[in-house]
C-alpha cells in the first residue's frame, strides 16, 4: 500500500491488530498528496500538492487524527476575482448582494434566488446542478469556466456531485466548509502521517515503486490507480493532474489563503498563499510564496489528483472492477484505488472501515474482498 493518508491508516490499524505491514511508496516522502514541508528560505510550510484543509463531522475520525499530533484551529476562506471585482466564496449573502447590487436580507435573497432557478427536478450533471442551485448568471460567472479549466470538459459531462461539495448560504458566513471540526496540523500533514506510520509492525520503504517488489505477501492493499495495477490492460482511466507555478512576493500577496479565478481569460484556476494556511506561525521572513494552480489531463507517470469519471471512465472502471473481483489477494482503496473524489476525512473513514473488514478476514484465515467500498454507482 502507498504511504498516503489512506494507506497509513490501514497499515496502522493492521499493525495494532498484530499484523506486520510493508508500506511502499514511489515518492521519497510519506503523506501522498497531503505532503507538506518547509520552504528552505522562508520557513513557510508549503502544501506541496496544493492546499489541503482538514474538516469533518465524524467524531471518530477527529479523535483518531488528534492522537497523532497537534492540530490548530483553522477557518478556510476563499475569494474569487472575476470581472474586475473580488467576491466572497462560497456563494453567500455578501456574494449575492454584491453581484446583484442589492442589500437583501436572508429571506429576501432566498426568495430572489428561487426566482432564478429553472425547474430541474433531478439534476443530471454539474451544469444542471449549478443552474438549479444559483441560476444562469451566477453559474456563468463563478462555476462554468472555473469548472471547464479544472476538469477540461463541458460541465454537462461532469457528475452533479462535484458541485454538491460547495454550500450556498443566505447569511454572511463565508466559512468555506460547514463541518464542525476544521483544523490544520501544527507541524504539517507529513508529520501526522509519519506518526501514524510509526509502529513496530510497520516497515516503510520510500522511493520504491510497488511493481519492483519481488517478495510475496499474504495480502496486498493497493492505493494507486486501479488501471495501473492491471498494467493499463483495458485502457487508461481519466484523471486530472495539477501544475504549480511559484511566485515570490514581498509582504502579503493575496491577503487570504486562496483566491479563485473563475473567468475564462485567466489560465490558472486559483492561487494559494501558503503562509495564510498556517496563520499561527510566526512568519519572520518578508518574503511570501504564492502558487498559481493549473489543471491538466494526467498521463501515465503524472501525479494523480482527481478522478475524472466521465461516462467512458465509468464503463472502463466497471471493467477493471470486474477484473479486481476475480483477483484474490488484493484490496483496492483510497482516492485513486477506488477512483472516487473524496476528502481527507472520508478517505480516513473508508480506510478505518476497510481495515476493520481486513483484520476480521485475515485473522480468521480468509481473504479480504477486492473492495470494501463499492467504487461504482453515483460518483
Ligand atoms: N468550483 C467552481 N468555482 C469555484 C470553486 C469551485 O466552479 O470558484 C467547482 C469546480 O468544479 C470544482 C468544484 O466546484 O472542481 C469543487 O470545488 P472545491 O473548492 O471543493 O475543489 P478542490 O479544493 O477539491 O479542488
């Protein structure tokens, strides 16, 4: 299994049950795409694969991660620069009043937005979901082009679930997330994941691709792309990858952690100013580090970030799932292994559940199933 959050959690749970685990990751660091490390010049903690904010309503998950390091209270704020103005995200009462040049109170805004919503009973894709939530003009301004840049396809081809991640608020609450717990690890995510992996029954090998292993194992847990596991024999699943371009400024560059650019003319999707992701740190350096984020199609060997899940991907996934079910001895899990757009807390929840099933099976002489969470169905 890889050394990302999901793999580390499964390994920990197996190790605590007395099973020995080898964790192998082709990268030279643990924590997968959550990896953080300090910039050598400024000491700023950099989210090496883009901004990751931990948030959850699941008390068990919160209690679990809290055991492995100190977490700092954090409230994520995101703004959008579009049409020569800066708006507050997620779409909230300030966004609505600024956009429509109005001063509505919550109930008025809610009634007003209802008048913009076309009657779509069961939104079938991202566009329909967005239109039925905020109507045409807000969709065109804030969602359509950002989504085209992020996913590289028309929003009509994307699942509605992608937009359901974002709240719409008829208040001035601009907290990007609505979960009860929202926090950042004081010393970065990599320290947390390294602590999860720190157990006498876990051996960690970094910089090693799983394909190069020659030992045999009682069971394999695979958190890479399922298409890669099968040597891409049926074809390549679609993924998006990200490219980051660094800008160093003096002083506060953005004034917030993340600025989105939902207009079609700007090639990047968002900018992240890393020092604002660790507001409790005493940043002595006058230099600030901003990353511009560009989304693009992944090719073999790319760092994978988002499963695309177009209709053709769903069909291919079904075929790979069929292969996986005929291959005893391997369990697929995690954002890549199960080809699901899940957040950190959901990945940890699934890893804990997967480990529970696996421990029961392995300690009673049975083989754990290929999937504990079914990867097919509504994305
Ligand atoms: N999105 C958008 N405009 C925005 C922010 C988000 O259209 O300003 C859409 C876009 O399709 C994105 C999805 O909402 O992929 C989820 O956004 P989120 O901020 O949760 O993305 P993540 O941080 O996971 O990349």
